[in-house]
């Protein structure tokens, strides 16, 4: 590969990376929100029901 091809490939990679990052950042925010909500729900459920039924 010569320098020009490398440079073009590098620029394309950066642009694609930025677009993918923006897209993933939007998705990650939703996934993170869902994950935090799920952890809170599971934590609350285990705290309420686990303390009574969880101990054997």
C-alpha cells in the first residue's frame, strides 16, 4: 500500500468510526438506562423478597 491509499483508508476509517460511535452512543444510552433500571428492579425485588425467602 502506498501513502495515498493509506491516508484515504485512515480518513474513511475515522469517519466510519465517528458515525458508528455516534450511533452506538445513542444506543448505549438506552441500553445503559434499561440496564440500570433492570438492576434497580432486581435489587429491590431481592431486597424485598430475598430477605424472607432467600435465606435457607
